[in-house]
């Protein structure tokens, strides 16, 4: 580790010395001095070698006995001088080289400064070019450049948009003939060549151009020649096109508007002259100027100011300039022509219109443009007229009031008629009030009858269309009945209405509703004396023609059907136990020794008879609406347990039927009639046990679930019995109905158990559901709302 550190230090030192040496050689004067020193170091050993050689030669000659030779001192001086000269020459050469290198370095520095300045100039030029190009690209005008042959050399995005090109490279080098229709391209080429050949710019030339999307645009085009700086020759042009389509459209619209205004003015003049009322065209500009001076003086409440200074109104009246009047005005004032009217204008004093003129001024001061008021005008000394004056400030003159149209309508005759009508109206109103009081009393009586009756009342026209209904009939037609029943009801209504002369009634059976319809024709006198039955003839509509009464006989029909069904089923169900009783009585008489067995059977039959009678009585109370539930808070789990303790299993229950009970661990509080709920659970469990064969199982379960944001307690009875087919499932809760499988098995039963279950649960506000499959079993579930 130490050896490596020492080696690293040596390497670092060597690199440092090398760097310094390079630094010295990089400087001209130091390099020249070093060259001179090296030359001197080379010459000194050379001189020493020469001197040594000479001395050796002299020693050889002296040893040979010859005259001793010694180096002349002058030779030494000459050698030194030569060495000095050589060193001086070397120094001069080196110094000259250093000065040359210095000048070269100075020139290189100057060139570097010039290069830096040129680079800065080029950067500034590039920046200006970038700014110029950015400006060209961002301008909303079409900017382009062309060469002398009218080929594009530059195109900004707007110009590319007109050409239908995506990028500038697609447009460079193309002529207008490759982009635009020939007719347009020829016109553009002629303008380009005129600028290029003459050197004169073209300004504000309006040109039409077809946009790539097919729309027509107008461009305001200017073209300026581009000249070569050296020769001054034209080498191309720059063009700028501004889209003036909106302006052209506005100009065209203004031209149309001017023409429309001209026509409107002509129509206005014709209407003005031919108007059936007196029209005055007046100039209120001087009035406005005067009122503006008053406003500048601090007057804001002109109503009070006019009341305190009535002379101001007269002054304003004198400032009004009448510009024109129509023919009706001339006829009203007996003037031969307009010149005659204006000549005698001072004779038609307007003092009688003082109040109306005051109101006109107030309206105009407040910024409104119309006013209407009544006044009395004196056409002559013996003629007085009642008039309506209407002022209308023409549009566009709201700030000058230079054009005000005043219309005068003569209502003198109308006022006389209005007075006569007022007197007649007063008399008629008195008679109407008296008659209305009578009709109101009749209406209240009839309306009370129609609203309180339980029958539906419908009024129809002669074609059988319904015109009016009372609340009961309206409810049947629009709310309670399904669409098919509504259609059937409307058809019967049409039939009854078209034969309303026939007093016979019609029976109609609908879903859950039986109606008896009878109609009667509506005579003219009845229609007139019945305010609640509107007469439509006043407005051109149909008149009522018949009244149809709809009487609900559903209860009677249901009672009739129920009575027949009840008698049929009860007679059958009662006949069976009576026959069994008679059989066992006969057996008792014939076989006294087996009396105990027959008495037990008689007891079972009697119990069945009692349950049947109780079920029938309970259903009859439900049908009569006399079933009153004795509700009280209770735990459904406890009620089910009580049911199981009091459960009387069927005598013919098959053996080896497994029965299990699973209850919810939490209490299930419900507000119910305890006895009735126990009866429901008893019926469900008894049926499950009765119709489950040996080896099957019956499961009773209780629980709780959330439905429709409410808590429901449920009881579920599941068995593996004979089940029910899908066709018979909808009849399970009908009274006295028993399935085909039960009848084939000759199983006893009244068919009232499930019917009672459904009716009792629904009386509690709950619901019953069944899932059953033949030869698999059934699941009966009841839901009761929790408290």
C-alpha cells in the first residue's frame, strides 16, 4: 500500500514538471532563451575538445625533441570571440524568432477578436432573421416571396392554408398554376410579372381566391419588388394578402341594407301618405338641445320643474318643427294642400294639447321612445274632437330627436259608442250578477252531487267523444285501470253514448272491476240549466249530447261469485265429515266392542269439522271487513317456538319425517296479532309435514333482511314433499283449491289453510312467496315488517 502511494506521488510530480515545461515552451521569449542556453552548452564542450586535441598534438611534438609548441594566446581569444559571435548570432536568431512568434500571436489574437465579432454579428443577424420569420409566421396575413419566374420561395402558414399545403417545403418552388384554378393563376401571374418587369410596387389590389374547402375569400394584396444590392436588378417580389372577406360581406350587407332602407323609406312615405289616421312628422332636435342645457344646469326632476315653470313647456312647444303631414291631416283641418296647411299652421293653436305635450316631453327625457295619451282637440270654433295621440321616436334618432312621428286617431264616435256601451254594460252586469248568483247556487249543488257520488259520471258529444268526467270516472279512466281495460271501457262508453235514447243498461267486466253503464240524452234545456256541463258551441267546439252513469257492481258480482263458490265448496267439505260420522255411528251400533277405536276416529273427524268451520268463519269476517287485528309487540322467534309447542300434527302424518328448527340469534321484534301469526306458522308447518312422505325432512327457519330500506323478519318452511307443478303454483293461495297430486293421493284437507296464510299476512302489511317443484319439494316464506 505504501509502495503504491509513493509511486502515485512520483507520477503526480512527473506530470507537474511536464506541465510546467510545456508552459515554458508555450511562451516565445522563454523558448528563445532556452535555445541560446542549449547552443552555448553545445559549443563549450566543442571548444574544450578542440583545445584538448591541440594540447595533445603539442605534447607529442615536444616529446619527439622538436621545438615545443604552445597554443598562442591569440588563438584562444579568437576561439572565445568565435564562440561569443556564435552565441550572439544564435541569440539574435532566437530573439527574432521570438519577436516573429509574438507578432504571429498578436495577429492570431486580432483574428480571434475579429472572428468573435463576426460570430456575434452572425448571431444577431440570425436572431433578427428568427424574429422576422416568427413575425411573418404569426401575422394573420398571407405573406410570401417569389422569384422572377413567379415561383414561391417563402410562404407563411396563412399562405400555406390558402394553397392547401401542410408544410412550407410543399409550397417552395411551385407556381400559382400548380395550386389555384387557371383563371386565378393567370391573373396572379400577370400582376407578379408587372411588378418584376417594371419594378413598381402594387398596393391594395382586391383579389378573389378559392379556399381549399371551396369557400370564396377576398384578399387585399400588395406586392413589392426585391432588388439585388449590388446590381439593383429585380430578383423577385414579396407579397402580402389580407383577408377582407368579412369586410366585403359587411359592405355587401350594407349595400343590401341601403337598398332596403331606400325601399323602406319609399314604403314609409307611401304608408305615411296613405295612412287612415292623421300623421305628423316632427323635428324635436331643438327641444332636445334646450332640455340638455337645462340638464347641464342641474335640472334632474323635470316633472317638478315643468309644474313650477309652465312657460318652459310653451317654449318647447314653439321649438317643435313640423316637417310633414299626410292627407288625412289636411282633410281634418280643411287645408287644400300642404302649403296651405303650413301657411295657416299658426291658426291651429295647440294649447289644448298642453298636458299631452308635457307627458311626451317627460317620456322622451326618461329615455323612452313611445307614448300614448288621450286629449281634446278643437278643429274649429264649433267642432270638438276626442283624439288619441301616439308619439313614436324613429330608430336611429334616439340621440337627436330629429325624427318624431305623431299619430292622431279620431275617437269621437268611439267615445260616444263607449258611453252607450258602458250604460248597457252596467245594466247587463246587474242582470249577469243576478243570474250568476242563481247559476252559482245550482252549480254548487250539482258539483257537490257529482263529487260525492260513488258512481262515475261522463258527458259525451253526439259522436261519443268524452267531454267531461267527474272524479270517480276520471280515476277509472286515467289511474286505476290497465290500458286494455281503459280501451274496452271507452268502446262501451261510445256504444252507450251513440244509443243514449235506449234506457237499457250494459254490464262490463274488467280486471277487478264490474261496471253497469246507462246513458241518457242531454236536452238543450238541460245543458243550459247545468252550469257544470259546459256548452262548447260558443267557441266552435262540440256540444254535450248525453250523460252516462257508471255504477260499480264489483262488490255485488264478487259476493254472487263468492256465494256460489262458497256454497259449492262448503257443501262438499261438510258432506265428507258428515258421511264419515254417519259411517262410524253405524259401525258403533254394529260393533260395540270396537267403540274405543271408532270414538277416536269420530273425535278426529269432529276436530277437523271444527277447524273447517272456524276457517270458514274467519274468511267470512275478512271478506266482510270485520277482521280486527289485536296487534302487540312480540318476538317472532318466541311466537314460532310457541307454535311448535302447541302444534297438533296430522293424524295421518307419515313416520320418519325429520323436522328441524333454526332460529335467528337476534330478537325479531314485530307488531302483530300473536294468535293469527301462530295460526299462519301452524298452517305452513302442518301442510309441510302432511305432504312430505316418509324419509323426507321439513326445516323451519327464521331470520332478518333489509329490503327497500326497511328491516323485515321472515319465517321459511322448507320441505321435500310432493311439490307443485309450475301450472298449479299460481292457484296455491286460492280458497278451496287443492292440487292434482293431493287429489290423486286422496289426501284430506279443505284447501283453506294457504288462503288464510296469505290473507292474514297481507292484513299485517307483509307478503308471502312460494318456490315449488314437483317431486322435489316446496319453500314457503312470509315477511313481516320489523319495529
